[in-house]
């Protein structure tokens, strides 16, 4: 496996996994919409660490955008996908359940 997609790459677990895979010599594309549910600066700081690697590329959009997600898969031909993207916050799901679909 050479080219790996990690969704939620700016999150705590996604960031850690991306660092590990990059250290193993893998190419990593990190998909993250960088929503503001958690501190956006924290996510930017994590991405800055990842972007120091020439084998990392960040793609920013919401994977719920089906056409864009499909286009990414066609264009990149990933060897593996690790889906760590999530809409956090149980309470918010009561206010806006569509955000979790």
C-alpha cells in the first residue's frame, strides 16, 4: 500500500495515523473539512505538522459532497482508505440531525 486516504486527518487520531504512515514512507492524502466544532487553530496546527512532509497533501471539503468525493477517488486511485471523519457533538445532533447523515 502506497497511497492512503485518511478522512478526518486534522483530528487527533487522523493526525497521529498520518504521521505514522508518513514515517513508514507512504503517500497520504488527508481529507478534512476543518469545521469549527473544535478549535480550528488546533486543526491548522496539526495540518502544518503534516504538510512539512512532501508525501502529504490536504484536501479540504466535506465528504458528504458525494460528487467531489467520487471525483477524488477516481483521480487518486487510493490503495487504502481509513475513514476517521465524524461530526462530533451528540447535543448538536438534536438541533441539526441532517449534519450527521
